[in-house]
């Protein structure tokens, strides 16, 4: 039975009183200048985030161990609020925030209502209540909210005139008016004059008043993740801490979507799973919100002082960032790749991933968040046996749109419309998520946050080209509406009715030829890291074009369809390019399936073996035996074989934590030869003799530089029936491997020889001689072990020599050798280990 883990509680720390010497440290959970951390009452232990001081990347103070990259204390009193507007909130977000704030301020429950025609009532409190409101039974207090971030009275006045015409303000016991606009003393009085009694000037809250109340109730900001991220500089501080990980794509997504955040039930469910098992595998269809959910979880843990460790391409990146005893939150987004054409896991990475998951489950200082798509995980589990480990089932949480209630779906849709140029054009739509038209759209079966995002971007590109600013949010303050609310509804209906038409329209009508060539070249590299110069070169090989034209096209695509990892100190050759999201890759693949002539041109122009890998998978032939939905086309496969011969010895692309580096082709020789043999078999293709001679001679010349496992895998592939022409060179290479591994004198040497003998066909005489030599070697090791056991059995059981004896046993089993003395010695050692004598000796 797996042990229960302590659930991480996001607690609200007590704010020091004014004048107290203690400043709360968000890093070490202590109060500098005081003896101990302030106690947290049980009643205040909520599932909300504590507000944090600003974090500075790479700096340390006395709280942290030397050399650790940790946040630095800002020495600000906990709960201090930086004065700013609320422009990152939609008007619906603003109303909910005001309700929470007034509830804390007055100590009563404040009712909220769905948006729509409200009759002048956004929030309400019914009597009786205690002080400070002191409402009697039957009395009613209503609150009207107007969201005009950084606005003034002149901008507010037209809406005040409309509110004054509503009778509600004259029918209640007390009327409160709240706005995010800045109000002076005189403008407050003018608000009272316009709205009339029972409104009193004390019940008019402007921006400065809200800031003042918020300072007294920091727990409200702490409980509102979106407000907490955008107002206190917390998001930028967390981003600064993550920059050394070079997770530029994640950073960009966090910054871009901060306005659109809507917390869902998936967050709480994921926290519960993380609390029980220490890991959570978020699965679901494209666009369901897996990455957003993972990002929010990452931010929550980081806010509690956990250090981030993010993998981009392989699980080894997390292994290198592992710090024993340090609280770390591990994130691996799209760990199985971004489409179903090729498996993302490297050789033996499935074993490494499961080993890391087991280590996390047993370590209270680690949590692990992974994301992938359902169908990719299921396909990978057919190819990778290790991925069927029970941990995947225990930690799996499916994120899909159907789990969102209608209010959450409408809220997400509403925020997308609100923070776009469509806000003014469709003013009648932006009457809150309760608006009937938006609710109807949110209830569509095809609804997904990503599709809504892309549909609105498409409308903006067509109707608001001058307002759409590259690299940032659309400017909602410029220009005049170019279409009506009915037009917007119709466009959204079309997108949700047939999601594929959205991308077809983008590819066919909204992209230039250089832009399409860049996207096609980029998708042909699969999950491999690609620098800007490499992408430009690949696009030129595919469709031609001037370098400056392609750079300009990439600039337009950046931030929308692709992500370019910009960095002030990053040279162009290390500036990586990636598709913006899984949906883009899927749409490109679907487009290519409908245009085989484009695939043929792409295959004929392939200049990298990474493209060959993708093209082979596209045709249904992968590096590993795995099912594929693609139809194998022998004509296309023969073209792929020719491309493989042309690119076989080109430099490989190796993705590391620090970017993309070129490495010699023979360091992935085994992978390439195995894939080439599979393609030749599927296409009934016979290799060119010149190509065979060139590659074989290169292998022989570099045999001392090539890893043994790569050589053995290549030799195995060269023995396939479709590789008959390779046999003479295979024999030469096999003889060289046997000579190099012959007559071993160490345990490692014998392992190397047996690895070779498992692959290379040897004569009976050679095999018999090798077995005799191994038996002699084994007897010598056993004799030493017996002598040491008689002298000090506990010392032997603790020593690495006991592990060497176990390895010797494994080698003997590989050759079907029976060594009874070795078995007896190992049994005696195991008895000592199991008896507990080692623990008592320590």
C-alpha cells in the first residue's frame, strides 16, 4: 500500500500589526527581526495563497543555503500592497473581487448575481446584520459596481446618468457605489448628487478607497489568484526565478494568459492527488486547459517557497535539477510530445521517468506535475511497457471541457471577448457571463478555451488589423468598431460549429507563402530543438525565398502560431523556435495529409535526418514498433529512403537544458540505422552501394569514438533481410568489436564482451574459449569473496564488492553457467542484509 502524503496546505499567514518589528519572509516562512513565525489560527487555514514579497532571481540571503538559486527577501511588511489599477480584471472579475472585499470589510455575507440586466443591483446584503452595517431585519443594502480602470469622473458620468434612472437606489435602506475609477473629493460629491438618496458620500468607493480597504484585508488579494499575480508583481517575480531554467515558452504563456485566468475545479482535484501521491498526470484532449492548470499549480507551489524544476525535452533535465532535501515542484509539460506522429521519449527514458516518479512518491520534499493528451498516452503505453506502471493510473487526472460548469465556461469566453478589440464592437455581448448569447455559445459541445482564443484572434486579424499589436495584447483603446455584435456571434458560431474550418482559413487565406513554408519546415522536425538559422535554412530548402523575407515572416508568426525564445544574451544560433501549441501541429499535419504533393516536395528537400524521422512516422514507420493511423505509401517511403541516404551523416540536433547544440551523427548511429532498416523493409528499398560504402567506412574510421551500444544496435539493424548489401561491412565491424573486447580482465570488460557476443555471431570455438576464461575469472572473484566473508562478513555485506558479486551472477546467468559456490556466498550475504545486523553495526 502506498503511504499517504501530507496534503500541501496553502495557508494564509498572519499579517504583522502596524509598528511590529517582524517582516514575514516568503522564502523561509519566518519573521526577520522577531523570535519566531507568527502563529496561524486554525480558522485562517484556508486553501488560498499567501501574498508574497517580490523575488529576485539568483540572489540569496541568510535564510538560504549558499549556492542555491532562491528568492531574496524584499524586507517589505507582509501584506503591503502596491497601488495600481485593476485593469487586468474584467468587469465580472471586478464585481466578484468587490464582493469578496466588502464581505471581509463588513464581516457579512455579500450576495452576488449572474450578470445581465441587473436593475442597478450587482451585490446585496440582507438584514439583520451586526456592526458596522447594523442593518435591521427586512432592510436591504445594495451595491452597484462600475469598472473603469484608470478612468476618471468624466468617463464614469454617462453610466451614472443611466443608473440614476433606475428606481432601485430609492427603494433600499442603503445604497453603495463602487468603481475602479479615480475619484476626487468633489467628484464623489457629484456622484451622490447624480444618484441621489439614500447614497451618502461615505458609501462611494473609488480606486484609492479600494486600495485602502485592500491593505487592511490582504487575505482577499491572497485568495484571488488572478489579482494576486497581476497587482503585486508576483508573476514577474516568479518568472524571474524561472528564467535560469530557460523555460521561455512557459514564461510567455503565463504572461499572455494572466488576464484570462479562471480557476476551475481541476485545480483543487489536482492538489488532492498531489497531496496523496506527490505526482499528478494531467491528461485530456487538445485545448482543454491542461497546460494552464499545470502552470497554476506550479505558481501555487512556488508561492509557498517550493523551487521550480522544469523539463523541456527529456526527463534527464529534471534529474540534473534534483536537490535532495529541498522542496521542489517538478513540471514536465507534454512529456510524450505534441502530436501522435512520433514518440517523444528517448531511448530507455520510459524507465528513467518511472524511476523518477517512484522517487518523488517516496520523497515528501518533491511533487511532480506532468501533462499529455489521452490518445498520445494510450498510444505510448502500447509502445512503452514501463508507462503501464500503476503510478500513472493513481496520479492521472483527466482535464476536459465537460468538467467545467456552464458558469466557468461562460466566464472564460467572456474574458476572451472582454480583453480584445471585440469589447467595443460587441458592447451588447459584454454584459457579463450571464448574457444569454454567450451562455449559449459556452454550452456548445465543441466549446474549448483554445478554440475560442483562436477564433477571436482570427476575427481580430480580419477586422482589426491595425489594432492587433504583434507580441502583445490587442489595444482595446484604439480604433472604431468595424463589425457588429451580430457579426461577432456569427463568427464564433462558425468556429465552434466546424473547428477545422478555422485553421483551414488561416493556412489558406491569412498566411503568406514564406509563413506557410516556415510552419511546414518547422513541423517536419517533430519535437527536435530548432534554432532560427536552422529553420530559415530548412524553409529555404523547401520553398526557396530570401533570408530577409523569411525572418520577416517569422517575426509575424512569433507569439501567435510559433514561439521564439527571445533573450537579450541569447545568440541567434541558440534562439529556439517552437510551434505555439499542440493544436497548431495537429492542424498542420491534417493539412499535409490533404496535400500529398506538398509532402513529396518536403521529402525531396529534406536536409536533416530529424526530418526523415518525422517523414517516416508520417508514413506509418517509426523508430519503435508502434501503431499508426497513417496509411503506408510505398512511393512516399522510397522517397523517404532516398532522403535518409542523403541526410544520414548530417549533424544531429541534441536538445539540452541550455539550448540546441550540434553533435556528430554517429552519436545517434543506432537510432538512425534502425530507422533506416525499417523504412527499407517497408518500402522494399535497396540501398545505394556508394552510400553503404561511405557510411560503413565512416563507422570503421570512428569506431573508437562511437558508444558500444550505438555500434551494437547498428550492427543488429545491418543484419535485417532488407540490408543484405551491408553484410560484408557488418562482418568487418563485428570482427573489430570482438578483437577490441577479447581477453577481458575486469568485470566491466566481461560485460562489454558479452554485450558484443549477444549481437555478433561467433564461432563455437571462440564461444567455448570465452566461457572457460570467464569461469576462471569467476572462480577468482568467488575465492576473494569467500575469504573476506570469513574474515568480516558484515564488512563484505556493506562493501561494493558484494554488488560486484551480484553483477557476476547476472553475467553467469546470461551464458547459462551454474556457479553453486557463488549462489551460496550471495545467499549468506543476503541473510546478513535481511537480519538487521548492518543497521546495528552502524
